[in-house]
């Protein structure tokens, strides 16, 4: 019996699937013209354009899949600006806004393993389209879009120059370059074989030390996700450098496969997620750049974020998980920074899109202007807020979507009253279930919307308490 592909569904940022199974040329050729038509329905009254940006990352056959998109979109009458090279997804979002396009269709599977590819749909304003747009795409797939009497045309463009100029205008590039040239700052960059390759080199010069910069569609057997388990090479490089060099400051920066997520490694080879970088960026941008505006965080963000925001008298707004919700808020009000625990950070002074290269430049500017190692900067903020915590997350595969449904029903009908021996004092349901415990730690239980996966998040005073709570949650899930 032939395998029936899963229905085409959009997750928190795009449609993704296994190459040759869910994600095929035929299915992409169905989705692309529908996405173009919905972008036209949504944004043509504002931009008056019939042009769609089409771009891609460095995954297996990404260019070929992107050409299928271009052909399908032009067949229904839209013009295409087709990238002549790989580039970060934020570069295509920037191009959509800068070039007054209807939006961008980007071939990427972001941080997923190498067997995956996907399609991200970006808006005319330069960010992820809101949920109602992807819902309209899913609905319109049933009828499709008729070919146009006159096909559109395809022109090639290089997305890098305009994008780099935009980023250079937002930071003190020369100060960072001088710190690197003088040996005061040593920068290692792990691009994880992805679309960030060459990015910081273009912006800062040849002295940027890039690793994993070759194209490897298998990503070294792992996934292009900025997590400690994939960063052994970067940890080793930094440890070796600190043993042999007298440079004042050393930092490692890490990007995911399409360069919209970031993490860092300090000079002692400690991993720093965006749960740590976001508070540092808030402090730097308010203290040294006098930025103002609301801080937007997802419900899974660290409690340190609102505490640092309070130091600078900034309001905080909390959203469900998914950068499109942050983007919606950025369009509605003045936002300084919006960030999510998985590494996506964006800025109200730019486009409503997570942008890892801009975040990298701001992190480097914070290091150079403060004179602090990132780890020391983090400890300084902990002292200022009198808040010390640890954080971790695990993604737990479930046996089936039926098991997922059973767990969800149990949480709805029998809310947890105690977790790992601690009383539950509050439960938020913005996205999943976030249980705040008696010792001010929290556990968040959230279900993937598209696959049988349970996501467990925890922040607690010590890493031992974090692991104890996550282990309890894993046992709970497996027993039900």
C-alpha cells in the first residue's frame, strides 16, 4: 500500500517535512502559488506590488526546491526576485520590506536535522506572517490557484549587500573591528554548516574565526541547532585558545541553520542560551544606546528577563511560543526587543523578525563597551536583580498523537497540584501549562501542534533542581 503523506500544516514558523516523503517537489509546487496568492490578498492593498522574494539556505537540494517555487509562482502571474546565493532567512525578510515586495518564500528547515526541508512564508513588512495567513494558505490548498494568462518574470538578486548595510548602520562596527584587530577580543563563530556562513566575516573582516563553514547537508550527523550537544568542537577550540592566548576577551557565537537563532559560549567555554543573552542585550541597549520600548517575551522565557527590564523601568508583554506572536506585538506598539527561549531575538529598530546576525553584533558591542566577558556580565545582572537560576528543556517523543491527546485531556481534567514534591501555586495557560511552584521555580508542559512531542521547560534556583523537576515531568508523562 502506498504511503499517504501527511496533510500540509504550518507550525510556529512554516511548513516542514522529511525530504522525499512529506516535502516533495510536487507538494511544494502546490503550496507555493497558494502562498503567493494569499500574500497578494493580504498585502497588495498596502504595497501595490506583485513581486515575491524567493530564497534558500544550504540544505540538500535547497536551490532546486527554490526553483520549483519560482516556477510555480511565476506560472500564476507573479514576478519573482530569485536569490543568486544562500543567505540568512532574516536577509530575505529584510529584502521583502526593502524592495517593497508582497513577501518572501524561503526554502529552509531552520534547525531541524538534515533529512528535513521546509517553506517559511514572510510578510511584506519583513517578518513571519500571522497565524490567520497560514490558515488561509491551508484552506486555499483545497482549490489551488489557476494559471495566469501571462506568466510572471524571474530576476536574480544578491540579498547580502543591502542586508549587511542595514546591520552596519545599527552598531558601532569600527569599535568591534578595532577590538578584534588589536587582539583585545577574539571571536569564534560556529555557523553549523548553515546560512550564517561568511556573515560576520562580511561585516567585521577576515579576522573572524569561523568553524563548520563548509556546506554539509548532513550537519555532521547532528542538527544545526545551537545546543550544547552539538557544540563540542567550539567548546574545545575556546578552551585551547584560552590556554595559549593572552587576549583579554574571548567569545564564541553560534547560529542555527538559517541564521535566525543565536547562542553564545563565554571565555570559560560555558554555554549561554538566549535566556541569558536577552537580559544582557536589554541592559546593554538601554544603558549604552538609550533604547526604550516594551520588552516582549514568550511564556517560556526566563524570570530574569522581567527583572532586568524592571531595572530600566521597561514594560514587559508575554506571548505564546512562536516568533510570529512577538512580531504581531512589534507591529502594534513600540518594542525595544522581542525574544524567545529557543534563540530568536528581534528589535523594534529593525524589522519584526528574529535576526541572529544583528543580535551577534549587539552582543559583541556589549562585550567591547562593557569590557566584560559574557559570563561575568551575566553574573553582574544576577547580582543587580538578586536572582540566581538555572534553566533547561527537554523534548520528549510520545508514542502517538493519541498519547498526546490523553495527556492533554488529563491536564485539563485533573490539574497538577504538586510537582516534584513542591506545591503548585499558579498555572498559566497562554501556551501549554506553566506551573509556578512554591520555591518560585516553574515547570512548563507544552505539546507540539504537528507531531507527538512533549516539550518540558524548567527554571529553578539550581541546575540540580531543574533536572529533578524535568525528570519528575518525564516520569509523569511516561506513566500516563
